[in-house]
C-alpha cells in the first residue's frame, strides 16, 4: 500500500502503475469528500467519494479534495 497527498482545490492526475488503482477516502466526516474527474476541470462535474469509501480506476483520473490544506490518502495498486 502506498499513499498520495492532495492539496486543497488542486486537481491531481493519477495514473495507475498496474492494471488498476484503488484510493480510499480516509477522511471521517460527511462533508469531507474525495472528488474524481476524467477532465480535471474545476467547473465541470466531479464524482464524490464519501468518507470510508474507495474509488477504483484503471485509466488516468484526476483526484481532488477541498476540506484540508493537504491530506494524505491510502492507495492500493493492483497488478
């Protein structure tokens, strides 16, 4: 397991190193969302991943959070 640090309101492109990547939202309150997008454009729609949930993807995706100045998320790479 690895980790990524996301800075507040900064879309970050994540590219799976294997066939897929799983990122867990380890924040604890309902208003702490991990957001996922294919385009990374702040004004467009983002999928929200609630606290305790995870997102699995097999192609490059943008991740962003808007709750903390920076926050570290656990990452699982699967071959």
